[in-house]
């Protein structure tokens, strides 16, 4: 199902053949993101992502979108902490057109100074929009606490200061240094043949600059007690994000940790949703999620609630964390969590776009493509004792950080709840 070819210049091509599909999804990935950036140009990967849509030697910005949308497809991109991806999807017989457009964007963008000026203002508006959305912005505050004074704790969009500081030369230099063959992956999924994709990409291979994937700044932690940061702001709700430092994506703990997260707060069956929302009616939204990076990770519990319910909700969260540390998860609850994870994976991978994402994330994250069957097997093997061990390992005061955006003027006493 999955095949990989590495060309002589280091460029990697990977495919997931899905002959029953009508579509094909194609992505050009580069293994560079927010944590690879020097602080003065923080946000440059995201800025470059925007600019690659703004015109090449062959196509204007409008012609780029029309080239894909005009054949019934769509085009998008994203920047994360460790990767940037430009991707598209269309009918399977349009693969050549998708590759031509994506490669043109990736290799031949002009970085027009006029477009840079316009896009700088657009990204500032995007940044302002997120700052006006407390349920989003609280996570920026949390990241800065969990990973202080280091790239992983900075906003992927940068700041107004860094956006104003960036010049065209900064962007061209950063792209030339980092968007090289050894850090680039072309991933495709859908109704295609691996040899067809390799043949098409090989014709373009010489245009990719030789080079190796750069290194990032590893995380540092020196926390000895719970962290707390309150941003007082006139809002209707208090937004909280409780971050717990965990393990990297390479650690064996990631499997029982993901199961623990599902039990704790990933879905409507979870303990936090059932206790905080269904039983107590304290919040409309409460959930938890895992993030795994090359050298670290976190588990974040998020909720939006009335300020008057804050202390009670935090006590329930801490109580549920303590229950996971003290008691073995019942077998039936563990089975439901495992089945949920594997079921969600199966449903996701019915889609050619998600198969392409699976290929890209696996190859750039692990250097190989792990089969979904093997991944599901690992989750099915998780035992109650392993879940409790994860809670005992990670649910400790010196790993906790709480960020809040609230009309409250003081957070006095909240740190004591976390101890």
C-alpha cells in the first residue's frame, strides 16, 4: 500500500495507492517549521507559506488558484512547529496538473515586494483575529509558559515586531537554506501508481536545491512547581488551558498516553466531559488533546466556563487526574477508549487527503511509514497498569502550567489547587 523512493539528490517520494478512489491528493512537505526559526524572524515559515500562493514566474496568484479550482480541485497549506505542507486534491486524472502547480509554487515563487507588503498586513490581521479569540489565544499563552524563551514556545505566526522586521532578503535566504531536497518530501495518495508519481517527480528533481534537513533548537525545562498566568480581559467566559509536559513522539509512552488522554477528555464519553459538563453543567466545552514533537510533547486540557465556576471546575479536573493516578481504569472503559482511537483512525484513512497526511507525518516524523494496522495493534496492547503509570509519571505539579483569559482581576489560590 505504501511505497517510498529516495532520489539521488535526497528528495523523497512516497505514495499510498488507493485504486478504488476517484481522487488523488498531493502534498509537498518540507521538514521545517516554527521551531527552526531564529527569534528575530519568528513567524517566517508561516509568512513564506502565504507568499508561495502569491505568484511565480509563470502564474499570478489568481492563476495559481484557478489552475486547481478550475479542474474541480482545491489547494491549501499549513505551517506547524516542525513541518510546512502545501497540498491539493482533485480527480485522479488531474495529477499532472496538481504537481505542476505545486512544484511551480514551491520552486519558482517570486517573493514580489508588493505582495510581501500586502501579505504582511494580512498576517497581522490574522494575528489580531486570534488574539481576539480567547479560546485560541489562551493556547499561545500556555505554550509560552510550557516552553519559555525558546522556539517551541513562540507563536507560529510570529509577532507584530518580527513581522515588521522581516525583509524580502530574510525570506529568500531562509527558503534557500531550508527548503532543500534533503528536507523535502512529495507525498501522494489516491488512485495512482507509485512508478507514475516517481517518473513525474524525477523530471523536476534537478530543480530542488541539494542539502540536508536542518537542526532545531531542543527544548529546555527547569520547572519545579506549577506555573500560572492570568490575562485579565473583559470577556463573557473564562478560558483555561492546563498544559502538562509529556514525552516525544519517539517514546514508547506515547501509546498509553494517547489512551489516557481519550479516557480523560478527548470525546463526549470522557471523564471530564461527563463530570464537568453532563453531571455538573459547569462548562459548555471541555476537552483534552495530545501533541508530540521530536524531543518532547504535552497534554492540554481546555475549557470555557463562567468565572464563578472556575475553582470548582479546576478541582474536578485535578480530582479526575488523581483518580487516574490512584485507580486502574476498568477494562470496559479501556476497551472503549482503544476502540475509539482505532475507529477514528480507520474512518480518517478512508480519505485520500488524510492518507497523504499520514504518509507525510510519518516519514518526516519517524523516517518511515508505520502501517495503520501496526499502530492500532499498539493501542490495543495498552493495559490498565500502563495508563495508571502514565498518570503517575506526568500528572505531577512540576509538569503543570495553567493559562487563563478571564475577567477576573486575580488568580489568587488557583496555584494551590494544582499542587
